[in-house]
C-alpha cells in the first residue's frame, strides 16, 4: 500500500507495535522510500550504533526507546539521498576526514576497528556521514543567496557591539536541536530531558540533535551575548554555568541550551576577526537549519512510501 510521507508517523507506530526484531539480524524489507529500501538490519544497526556512540548500555529498554526515532531518522536519510541524486555534487574529502577525526579523537582506524568488534556496520555509518555532508552542501547551494550575509551588515553589528560595550560578555554554549512536527508531543521532550540527565548533554546531542553542532557534541564555542537572538538571550541571561534551559520553541524545531561558562572580555583585547567569524557562522547555522527543515518538508509532499 502506497501512502504519502506525511502519513509516515502511522507507519512507524505500526512497525513499533509489530515489534521490530533486534536480537537477530534480518534483511527483511520494512519500507520502500521511492527506490530506496529500509531493512530490519538497518534499523537494528542504527539503534545499536546510537547506543554505542553515546556510551549507553545495550538493553531492551534503551532499544525500545530508539525504535521509532531510528526508523524516522533513516526515512529522512533516504529522502535526502533521493534528492541528492538530482544534483552532481562531489564530496569534500577534507571535510569528511576532518569530521571523522573529530568523532574518533584522531584515530579513524581504531574507530573503524571498534565498529567491527561491536558487530556494527561501518559502511552504513560512513554512508550516513557522507549523505549528511552532501546534504549540507546542497542546502547551502540552493539557498546560498538567503544564507549568505551582507558584509556591511555584519560589520555594522560588530561596530555596534564594540561601541556600546566597554566589556563584552561571552558565553560558552552547547545546544541540542530537534525537529518538531504535528505528531511531536510532550512525551518526546520529556524523554530527551531524561536522557540528558542519564547520559549527559554531549551524548544526548550526538544522539538527538539535527544541528551541525552535533558533530561537536553540541558545543558552539564562545559567543558574544550581543550576537544572540533576543529569544535566546532572554533565556540564557540569568543561567549559570552547568544549567540547562527548558525547551525553547523555534519555527520548526525545539532547542535545549546549556551554559558551559561565562567570561568578560575587554573590547581593546578582543579578537574582532574571531568575533566576526563566530557571528557569521552562528547566523549561517541558524539559517541552514531553517532551510534544511523547510526543504525536507517540501519533499514530503511528493515522495511515496511503500510498506512491505
């Protein structure tokens, strides 16, 4: 039976109720997303890989928690792969190597060997990483004019910051951003909040976050508070290092923030070039997330799902 992707939620619920097998490897086809198939093996590997990368115990409770989210994540990955076939995009090998070095602590070979030892598919992991990197490149190319910034506007913002502040307050922030839709509910948010407590903010960022910062375990580095949006500034203004915010609603997502540290910098000692770079990256990442989610939402209206 073919259905449009906007009904995928009901398929996922059905599959969960049918109890996706985890204990035994199976290549049973669960879904077809156009010509892309999703097998029971892929779902199993995605679940176990997530538990492995976030240092969580592999037990039935943790597996059950990840079934719906893992299948949903794979469906979105397939949608991205289908869309990428329309474009002739080359993978940036340097970017790929840099990412793998970050996540493996500069030990890619050892990282790969650990996958094999834990009976995980490094090929599936690498395919996912490559797809996400190409997707990021695609979104920047399609929406380049909207994501790019006028140089003068950035310079004006920097001048205004320096002019109005003898001392500039900076915060070191980490984030977890999750996509929301009509089916999202308080249960999902509570689940993530509980996981943050159980496995730590960094591991939860790796596990859940859709933001590019997920590859840095959610860390955004040092940011000038004046470069933050009013919505974010109002939330973090009174937060102390170590505190985690309540869920922050954005247009198509929900954000969790943690303050790692605070400091004050003298404007005459401030690295203006670094501040400008951070401001530019921050604005680009905000827009990237917005347009990426918007692009996927558009694709949902035309891509078909076939339940096997």
